[in-house]
């Protein structure tokens, strides 16, 4: 019988066979899910559902010679949820596997992982080679895993019996009220068991049904998250036309009362009274009236009544507004601060809603003799206000003071200018700047905003870089071209006073464009790097080459690219970094190269098999002697051995390894002597069943319990760690391909 090598040794055998074959580039295979050795069973994961309680996963990675350099590291990376590696996340990094062609990575999911199409890949650092990306997998970090509670508007109040009655045509919003950062999740909403299209945390409903929700952690992970919410039942019915009867009066004097009466009474309904949208009574049957008491502070407001009951919808009336008849307002009609210049007179005035007002003006807290009109002329600095009393009206009222007016005599003035329109330096193409505030500056340095009073008094002049701008004498200025960039100030005069502003810098974007080109857009493993160039003469220029938005640090006028990413050139023009067009450079993905057979081929001795490849531009098939067997898309193989397909896709090369074995003629053994003597210690299957990714091998103990269930069986059972409760034990096996059972029987293990 020919020796059968374990599959994990096969890459090393291939390395030896190919040592002199001048295959220059390492072959990194895509990572595949692997069994977690710390958990019972031996099945690889098909979706990753991590949480704070469990977050440990493994992937298997294989690669082929030549050997990597001694300083190499293998890095396992994760794409985003769409399979894009532009901003890949590092999951694991190892530096001690540089002579191991088959090993497992251990990793944990990042806590922001949520999606159905994550992929993984492996990179080596020395040399820089990237594997094909893995198949897509659902991956979720389940950071919230408790039942959701939903309520109307997420207010935290679940209605009695979980039922809300809506009038026809009305709607409410259901939202979670116990999920932190609820807006960061995707949801699955249901009505009476039917999925709805809404995926946000808010669902507006108007139709009858049983509503509930769960966080969408994907088809595989959602069930284990246990987030299914309580159910809110929505019922609908016709409006009863609830309203509050018109009260006898809506303006009350202190001590008065007014009874508000619902227009529907005596029908056994439940009433709840509201003031300013807040319930002021508990739901009570036949509580169809409410007394407003004006002796209670804060009685003023908007009143409503809400009804509910069997067979009707929940309905709230229109607002009835109750006011305080003794209240009136006083409004200051002049600016809060007024500037008095020498020999000037300024007029202060107030207005009021009092029906028969009396006025008294005050200065610095003392009444001004004879100042009993609604206006007052002033020439002195000080703090002024008017006190208004009501001499008529329905009820006695307390005096009301106006807001104060500060009258000041400044020592000087200053302007404050700012951007009046949206502006970002080196991005905006135009901007308006203007006067924001005028401050009166006292001799002690204190400042008072006098913009409203003094804006029209000043005459203005704009300056750029210290020079007056001809004709620019308004207090606003439009800058529309980058040739006008500079430092601006605003000056002004008012009588004997001169004022100037802070300095405001304007840097508008140039209309110049910068173009870059690339020698290619795909980085080939082991191939020539991509070169980025520009037709602009960069001599004497300040520039930066950027990758994924960050400076690469390169000062070369041409950039050599060995990593995937989005690249652009930034050139300093007139003080602004001007960006070029972007060029996306991607890693080579050799998954488009496909062969129509398994990589491990088994044929009867004396027969042949034709292997066909697709997805590449050219094909070259080699044996272990580096003999070219075919340069077409197919090759016919009839001898045992190792074979390599080297294909070109664009400027890149991709390889596939094949092994051909003659079909074993021995039968499936039914006895294993696991005594450690090296003879018949393992259950070795013919190669028509072993090491085949499309064949599943399952072993059961005498109780029918599954002890092994694998594809690609490696002829490695029982393992040295397998324990047996008896000296001789009988096991049952089943060998299947897809849904067809190829072989089944018993195995006796003798120890």
C-alpha cells in the first residue's frame, strides 16, 4: 500500500518538490473558518455571533513556498460589512509561523461589527503578499441582548393590557425606551407576525394589529440575541367628537373658578384632563368636568380632556385656553443699550397691554420727577426703566416694570467682524464678511454692545493687508476670487470717534485643477509596484502624497505604490492645499481564476482526467520538473504527482496547485488497533473518501451520539487525546456526498 500523507504535511512536500522549479512568489490561500478547540465538538463556524460572554473564533490559513523572510509577520484582516478592505481592521498578527504552512489564527470580533458580508484576508509583510479574500460571512457583535420594551414615543409607559385605541385616520409612533443609543441599531418590525419595511428605531402606525420589534442581528444571530420586544396592540375606531363646552369666561381674576365641562357625559367613558399637554387627573370613569381655580398659582394654560372606553377610540379634545385677567405686559421699545454722544438726546419708550396704564420712569433706581409718559428723553448716562400700573380692568393688578435700558457714554468704540456666510478656508470659493458687533468701551475697559443703536451712525471703510479698498464703504464685503485672499479689517468714524475691527483672514480655493495618473490600478503580489505621476511640474512646490486621507510622507515627485488604498496628490497653491483627482488602487484578487475539479484529484490507474480553468487571460500548466504541459485553458493529466497552473490576469499572476493520485483499492477498514504501536492506530480511508472537501464523514458511538462530523477527513481518527471507556468499543460510520450515502458500517476499536 502506498503511504498516505496527512494533508497538513502536503504543503511541505510541495515545497520540497518545487525547490528548484523557480516558482518565485509565495501563494497565500484564502482563510477559512476553523473549529474552536476550546469548545466541545469539532465543527467550524458558519457565522460569528459574538458578545461580552463569548468572543473567540479561529480561522485556518495555508500557504505555499518559497519561504517568507525571517522578519515576516502574517496579519489577519477584516473588511467592512460590504466586503471592502479600503479601511481594513487588523484581527490578529503572528510572527512565529514563518515555517508553518498550515496554522490557525485566533481572533475576537470588534465591538462595532454588524453585517452580513464581512470577508477576511491574510497579508504577509516580508515579502508583501496578500491572500484572496475569504467567502462572505455574517458577523455581529451583540452588545444589546435583552428583551426590548416599546411604548408610544418611547415614553416608557406601556398602556394597560398593552392596547392603544386609535381613531380612524390618526397615527402614533412606537419606539424602544430601554435600549441605550437606540438609533445606532437596525431593527425588524412586525405587525401581527408580518415583517414590515421599517428598519429604524421608530415606527409610525395607523392600522390595527399586534406590533413588536427586535434588533436585526442577521438571520443567524438575531435569535440568540433574545431582543424580541413586548407587543403593543393597536385597535381603531370612529371618533366620538369629544370637546370642551365653551366656558362662561376664559380670563379669570385671582380667587375665581371656572368649571370646564366635556360635551359627552353619562356614558360610562373614562376621562383624563390635561393642562399644557400634561395629565392633571388620573383616568377616571365619568369624570366629565374639571374646575379651574384661579387662586392656585400657575392656573393659566391650555386645557384638554381625553376619553377612552370599550368600543371607542382614544380621543383628545381641542384646547381651551384660560388666562389671568389681572396680567398685563410691558414692552421696552428701544435697544437695551443706548450710546449718548456729547450734546446728544436719546428717547426711551415702552408699550403695554394694560387697559388704563399709568407710567413712572426711574433712573438708577429712583423715580424721575414728572416722567409719567410712555416715553422719556435722556441726556445722561444711567440705568432706566418704566413702572406701569393698571388703573382700570376687571381685577386689581400689581405694577409691572419694563426691562432696563443702559445709557452709556463711551471712551472709545471697537468693531467685531466675522464671516457672514458659510466659510471653510481653502474649500470655499466665495465668502461674505461683515460687521457682527459694535462695542462701546468705557475708560475702565468694560465693553457694552451698542450695535443696534450705533450701526447707522458710523461711516465705514474696508482694508486688505493694510490698504484701503476703493469703494468698499459698507459694513459688509463680498470676496469672490482667490486672488483677493488676505487679511481684512473694518474701520469707521462717528463724529470725533474712530473705530477698527479685529483681523479676519480669507483663503479661497483656487480654480486650478491637478491631475494624477497611474501605471496600473491593481497591486500584484510579487509584481511591479504601481506608479503615480502628474504632469504638473512639482519643482519648488510644497506637496503631499495622501493614502486614504493621510500623508504618506513621500517627498518624491512620483509615488511608488505597494499597498491598496485611495491616493491623491495635495499641492500648496496660494496657501491652500489643493487636491488632485483620486485613484483607487486595489489588491489583486485571484478568486476569478477557477478550475473545474477539486485540487486533490483521484483517478483509476491507467486513465486520465482533463482539467479546465477559466477567468484568466493566459494559462501555463507545469509538473514538478517545471515542464510546460499545456499553454491553453485545459490540461490532460494521467500520472500521479503535483502540478501547478500559473495564469495571468491583466498584469498579475495567479497560481493553483493540483495533486493527482491513483485511486486506492483497499476497502474501508472495520477494525482499528489504537495501541500506539504505529500500526493500524488510525482509521485510514481510501482516497476516494478522505481529504475531499465534498465528502462528509460522520462517526457515532454505540449510543448513537455523534463523535465526529467533518468534511475533508484527514485519516486522523481516533486522535491521541480521544478517550475510550472500554477496552473494545464499537462505533458506526456514515460517509456521505451531498445527500447521497456512499458508505456506512461499523468500526471496532481495540486498545
